[in-house]
C-alpha cells in the first residue's frame, strides 16, 4: 500500500486506537511488529487513515449462509 499525503489523513496512535476501538497499546504493537503501514516524522509516528481502514477490512469475516440446511433437526 502506498501513502498519498494529498488524500490521506495521518493519525496519531491515540486516534488510530479510537478507530480500532482499543487502547493505544494495540496500534503500537502493530507498528512494532510491522503489521501496519506507518510514517515516521522525526521521533513521532503517524498511521495513515487508509492503513487503519485496510487493516480492519482485511480482518473482516463475512457470515456463512447455509442453504437448504436445517439446524436442530435429526435426519
């Protein structure tokens, strides 16, 4: 994934944690493990908003729909 500063907002770790609905520890761990795109600005670390949304989308699991299958009935 490439970062485009003209179209993407850079989030602080706290703002990213808010989008993840977690503590700041989770996005910091993602950065440490290099599991999410981030930008270093001097000593500061910022996470592109698109990277947070992509990370969430990659972990989204769609429900399974069973057709013609009846649950709870013995055959």
